[in-house]
C-alpha cells in the first residue's frame, strides 16, 4: 500500500530509481523462466553465477519497496498527500487482493511437478489447501490495507494529531503483519530445551568414535549419502550435503562414488570406515592423511586425469595435469623411504604436518585442492599443486620439515577491508549531514 502510494507522491528522481531497482530484482528472480536476460547475465556478469539461486535478487526488490514506503510515509507526515492519493493507492492494492479472492486461478494452477508422484485424491486436497491459503492471505491483506488507510486519513484530517501517533499505528500494523506470518514458520514447536540433544549417535557412530586416532574419514552408505549432514555431525565425512559442491568433487562423486564404489578412490580420500545397512565396515587400506609418491605421471587434460586414478597405484604414483609443469621445480621421483604425518588439526582451515625424507619428493595430501589454500614449509610459502584430479600436493625438500596449510581467501579479505572503509565513510557522511543540518536550523 505504501509502495503504491510512493509511486504517486514521491519526487520523480527517487521514484524512478527505486522502481527500476524493484523491476530489475523481479526480472533477475525469474532465472531460467526468462532465459533471454538471465542466461546472458549468468555467462557475462562477474560473480553472478556464484549466487545460490536467482530468487536472491528479490532482496533488491524488497529493500527498494521498503525505501519507497518510507519516502511515501515522509510525504504523508509532511501532509503533502491528498485523500485522492490515498484512495487510489488503497483501491489498487485492496482491489488486487480482492481479485485473487474472487479469481484464485489468476495466481496459477496451484499444482507442482511433485504432485505427479501422489494419488489424485491427495493432489486435489493439496490444491484446494493452496487455494485456501491464497484467499485467506488476500482477505488478511485487505484488512491491513484498510486499517492503514483509515489511520492515514485520520492523520490528514486531524491537524493536531502528531506524527508519532501515525507512525506508532503503522508500526503496530506492520509488526502484527510480520508476527502472524513469521509464526507459521518459527513458533514454540520449533524450540527445544537447551539440554535436549536433537542428534544422538547410533551404534555405528559409537563404534567408529571408539577409534582413538581421529585422522580418518567415514562414508555412510546406509543413508542418502550425498544429501544428508547427520554423519558430518560426528565424523569427517566423505559424503554429506552442500548446496554448492566443488565441481571437481562432484565429478568424483558421479564418476567413482555413485553406483559401484571405487575403493581406490576411497583409499585416496582416507576412508577408514564405511557404514552400510549391515553395520560398520573397517577399511585397512586407507592411505592416511598424506603420503610421499615414488613418481609423477603427467596427463594432458582433466578427462585423462580423472580416468587415470581409477585403477592406478595411487600410493606410489600421482597424476598431475601438464598445466602445472611450469610450477614444478624438481624431478619428483623418490627411491628411498620417506614419511609424513598430520601432527595438528587446529581447525578445518589450518593443518600441520611433519615430514622426513632423504631426498626431495612430492607429498600428496588427502585434502581437496582449492585456490584459497596456502602452504608453508618451515614458515616459507610454497606453491600448492593439484594432483589426482582433486587433491593437494607439495614439493617437499629432503630433511625434516614442518608443513602448514592455511585457508586464506585474499578476495574475502579485500572485500572486508573495502566494506569496513565504506561503512566508516557512510557513518562519517551521516554525522556531517546531521551537524550541518543543525547549524542551518540555528541560522
């Protein structure tokens, strides 16, 4: 209601800018339903493809609408709004709600693809329930619009009525609107006592946690392996759910961990335990957190690399794409025994290892490679290689060394600094404006 009122009374410059933001947010939220615009933006607009879902753009829309509503309220408080403006805004918004009450089909068919999996009688009941929810909310909106309209009209008619009274009335209506809607999604039934544990270990979890060496991973095949997060509550999991998996890890899942499981890849991922419907299976062949390889084989493409790791002896050989050759310094061939082990797991983004070898060589780490990881040997930063399609690898010189991995996102750090500076500038500008405004008022 206040947004529509703003379209009528807010000055032209602010009005059209905010309306443009509202429309842009709506268009972007259509995603694949409007491919002519969104597919082009997905391919060409920097960082646009990093959004979780196109509907996130509706944040722009809701923010711009709220700003328009505030500007409209300012015009009302300054009594620059006529009863005609109020009538038009109220008639448009309330009339639109009544249209959905009288003709619910304007909102669509109330059916979804998932309905095809249900019997007809259940589908009909669900569609009827969806229609009822629409009409109930439409009537509810009409009531709030009428109450807001009455409050504003009374304020405009009563010249002695203070603006704080109008703001309080609208605040109560807005709070009531938000409260009743939010209670559907978060209410008393969603809260539990602090001491109550929602996730408890199963017998399989207890059996695995009896292992005093924490440096291993678990693959849970007794559940929906890559769409559940319960296993990760107790263990370092090979599976688990993430709304945005790394593309290369998803490739490994599709290629080697879906359908018939490739034990060679599981060993590479340091999978010591596998949970099945029959119980816990112990895998004694898991490679561990890190190991030195005897040699390196270069491949010419990612396809060659992912195919090569399926049957090779990955404890002895590492496969690396030729795109890394310009970074490699040594021959990466070892003939004498060497050892490397994880000594400290500070947190998931900070790992420490100790190595000992008689000659230079390549160490492979059972950790997923990503560009934000940095490696330090005895405090000196060294380049991180990608081996076996998804793992990290380092050239390690002969002797005893301390190796540290740190996950540090330089782009995130720069963004945080820019954000802090921008916030300080905004606060400073607001303070200066307030100071100048007081000086002007005194003059």
